[in-house]
């Protein structure tokens, strides 16, 4: 049997903190916009694990949120073959796959192989990028030529030249690696390299025939204002957010591309009906793929949901504010949530929530002294698990049975035997499955 050789190198996304759906996307190398509940700074203990190990492992998530740690994965149109954690050959119906994610560097609960990085550790790429409202991201550059009204011509190394509508764009970044400003909700914003900000309505971004530098034109107080993109860090548009639909794929170069349909094959994933406007089928080799979500409309990252309540427990007067990684900057769009106990946090889940899953773990820096009790409650179901250096992680999957409380998820971190020292818990790949 022929096996696919999956890559051992994966571009690492920078860790950035923000809540809200409109954050920067997969390999964002600058500080994203901030949104709902979450602290806008990055502690050392919240970070990434290696995305793909030398054992060529992936995590397959089925449509009931069950997880399979798989090696030697061979995807096919009908059946996907793999070897399980014991090395035994197994298969799963390809149609039952909901997500394909990069595996942990080592099995959960093992300190070795986990790499925790800070923003400054991440390289800055030379290209700009377009971030769409629905979560798609296209690294690339503006190219010359006449575009449709209210659209830009953007060249992507894999997808070619695209015409992207301005009303579908969240942000244009021309200087990756530089912090960007937030919009005020009613005006678009140009941030310049000297720190100045101009606000108004973006009219066009194009390359004039006489210049190799793209020009940004904005209506500022009724007057047109034009600047070259060599002076511009980013342009943030005040467009309303849009929820992801269809199939989403995360690629090694930071691209996030959506399509109406996708078909698995041994050589790669074929996209049909691209959400970027092209109807031409495109095959993406598996060694370029970081993650896949086969039904983006049904998967909601917990990191994208604002917390409805954060409160101290055990008689404490205050609780450290949770830290939330932007869903867009994370692997396959599922950001991490960092909690410091003792604390209780609640989320109001989206309508139609039918299942919740996550991996809760003590980060390596907390495994010497950390000892706490994790309590996860949703819809009449409760999971209670002690986390400590000898058993630092647990996979949680809850299917609510009580309709009255199915719309609320509660996570509590209680002090363990050693008190609250290093009682820090990271919720990884926490997702909500909706109907």
C-alpha cells in the first residue's frame, strides 16, 4: 500500500491574543484586532505545539467530534486508511470526516516536543495579505490591470490573479510584522509606517501604469486622498463580519481558502466552486495542507465566542483575565484559551449547539507545581478531572442532554492538593458543533 509522505516542516503561526471572529488569520505575523473577552497580551505559558511530527501524524475529527490520532494517513474518495496509536491498520469512511488537523508533536500528556513561542520568535514574510470577512486569507500582492468597480486585483502564488470585492474584505496588510490599529466601527482606516492613521471610506487599491507601487485611494472628509503602499502598513475596512460557509482549507504558506465542495484523493484535496470567485476545480497536494474543515458553518471555535462571565472562586477577590488566541491565527482556525485558576468562566453558546469538545492541558511551564481540578459543564453533562504533572491533559467531549442549559458552557479551575500555584490550564482545539 502506498502512503503519502506528509511534511515535517510547518509554518508556525504567531501567537496573538484577541477574542472575536474578525481577528487576523492563520499565519498572521502581526498583532490582530481585539474583540470580546480576553486579555491583549501574550504570557509565556500560552502558546503553540509543533504542528506535524516526524511520525507523519494527523488528528482526524469525525462528525461526532471523536478524535483519531493517526499515522501513515492515506486519504481516498470513499475510505481513508491509517494506522492507530498502536500501529494497527484501520480505516474510516471519508464522508464521516469533519476536520483534519495537524497532530501534537508528541502524544498528549508528554512534555517533550512541545514548543512554546512568543510573537517575536516568528519570522516576518515579505508578502502582504488580504483577510476576507469570512476568514479566508490570501498572501500575495496587488497587480496591475483594470479591476471591476469596488474590487482589487490580487495575485496569489497558487490561485493566480483574483478580483476580490472591497465589501468582502476585512483587512489589507502591506507590512506584515507591524501592529495594526482597530477601526471605530463606522470608518475604514489606513495606518501609515510613521504611525499616523487616516480614516474615511476606501475607494480603490490599484497599480497605475506609470508606477510599480500600488496606490491606496480613500475618501477623507469628502476629499480623495492617495498614498503609495510603500508608506502603508495596513488598510482596515469597517465591513460587517460574515460567517464562514462551505469547506475551508489551511495551507502551509498561511493561505486560508474556502470552496463550496471538496473531494479527498490520495494525492490531495480537490476544491470545486472557490469562494474567492473562481469555479475552476483545483487540486491541493496534501503536503501543502495544514488543516481542513469540511463544514465550516457547523464548527464554531470557542476562542471566537465572547465570554459571558469571568469570576474568581474559593473566596478570591479577583481572577486573572483569561487570554484568548485569535481563532484566525491558530491552526485550522481553532484558537487556544488560557485560564489561570482558581476561576470560573462561562460562554453563551450559539443557537443549535449540539456538542462541545476540547483538550484541556497544563502547559509545560506549569507541570512542576501545577495541580488543579478541571470541571467542564454543559447541558446537564459534567466532566471532572484532576490535572497535574503526572497526568497533565484530558480530552473532553460533551453532548448536552438538558435543553434548558444546553446554551451555556462553564469551565471551572479549582485548586488542587498543592494550592493554586501554577494552576494554569490551556483549552486547545475547543470547538462547538452546531446543527
